[in-house]
C-alpha cells in the first residue's frame, strides 16, 4: 500500500526518481555463469544501466560492474532478460516490468566477477562493441548496480577510465585486455565551461579533471565538485554535437532522446525512491509501485496563482524565510497523494475503498464540507 510521509520511519519528503534504463546487449557467447542462470529461457540478455542522462549515450566507451556485487538475472514481462541488482528487480516487479508485485521472475544470479570483460552492444554508441569493466565504488543500493560509462561528460567515468588504461595489474586481475581499453573518448556535447578552449568545451570531463588536478578515481570530493559543475553548465548551456538532437540544447535533447530510445526498444522507464524510505509498520524498505491512488491537484493554475498572489500581497510572517518557503512550495507542488488503503482514518467521501491520508485531511474536509 502507499507509504505517505507520516507512515515513514525514515525518508520523510522523499519522492520517486525516474530513470531511463539503457538496454546494453550482451553479445554471444555468454559466459558460463550467465548461461547457467538463464537456463532454458530464451530472449536477448541485457545489462540494464539506470541513467538520468540518456542524451549522453552517444559517448559510451564501456560499462561498469561491481566485482563483488551479486546480480539477479531477471525475466522481463516483454521477454527480455535483464541483469540487475536484487533491489532493482524488486522495484521492477511493482512497476509491471517483471513478474508480479513482490515477485519478480528471477532466473538465477551471477557474481560481478562473472561479468568482467563481456562484449557488449550499447545503443547509440559510436563503437560496435564495448566491454564490461570493474568499478569498486558502485552502490548496489541505488540504481541497478550497472553503470554505463561516458568519460567525455562524467568526471568520475573519465577518472576511472584513465585508471583502467594505466593500471595493467588491475586489468590482469579482472581479465581485461589492453584491446578492451583502446577506445577514444567521444565528444558529444559542447559545454561552455569558464576558461575552457573551444576544443576543451567538447570534452568537459577531461578538462575539469585537469583543471582540478584530479589524478585518480580516489579523489572522491574533487570528482563530486567536478560533476556538479559539469552537469550544471551542461544542463543550462550545453548543446548537442551529435545524433538526432544535434544542435539542440541539452534539456530539450534529454527528453527527445529518451522518448526515441524507448520507442525503438533500446530503453525503458524505471522508478525508485530518491533516497532510502522505511515504513513505520514492519520497518520495511519501500519501493516505487504503480498503484491506484487519489491526488490533490495543488498544481491547478487558477488555484496556484490565487495562493501565490495571497502569499505575495497579503500574508504576513514573523520571519521572511517562512514566507519564502511558502512561495517555494507553491512553485513545485503539483500533485499530492491523498489516499491509502489500510490503517486508521476517515474514508474518502467519494470512494469508500480508500482512507484519507493523514496530511491531506485538513484540505479534503474543508473542500468537501464547505
């Protein structure tokens, strides 16, 4: 059932995060462990990488996997086979992507080390074939545990990619050959960073790593700063250099490329909580689920404009910060889930199947009974 803010032990105010799952096809022959996990099931086998930046898929050079990670091999409802974390598989089951709620169709599991050095076909990629490589900083508690690598525009990818190129010992440990890292970084977005030359603007991640003197993937704080600067300027002022959205700004291109990839079967939409959310009842971690739900439409323009005008011209607060927070909230609040199916409370007057969520009762009572 929906877990509203007052039903949470952890994660109050956290909402769903939409990702685009990129379907990176594993080329034949499959490794023994993956073949065994798939069993008799037929269908294309894909590493499913969650990304917030589908427009950057033109710049893929490899795919990152956590060597110590445990990955589920999941039969999807459309017939595909995805390799993802167990947590992601559970979320997918509640989004009509695999199996049924709380029961994803798990075929088996493989270790991250079983997936090293796999040949892949990545959608929109310049290269016909790229490979999986180890990345020790991947979290299995966020996204899918599979991370596609775009070293042109992601500073962390660039630092890890350069480490892999230089570290022969690391490559040998995980079965990565020198041939697997002989790919040039692909310029895909012109990002007008301050101080960057015309050529450096086409490769913002290498430029920022050089500017901030980042020498390896271990410079976590510097890489986070580089990421924030790169993404901020790219989203605000970046222009696509390649692909169907060439010449478009990044914000417009993001939506165009996402829709195109989904339409062509190269990607699917996937949601999970922005941060960890834990329910008070049973102390269980929450997932993102497609459920029947009633919403209060706070984003209705006529109402929103009237409230905003009241805040600006009439409302008096002891502290200006409180007034600013009212204005900020009116700006982003569009829909508020106002119902639940279990627990104590008053039934919705127009739909007795649902109870009124505790934070919504004051609005509904006043609107309905006056």
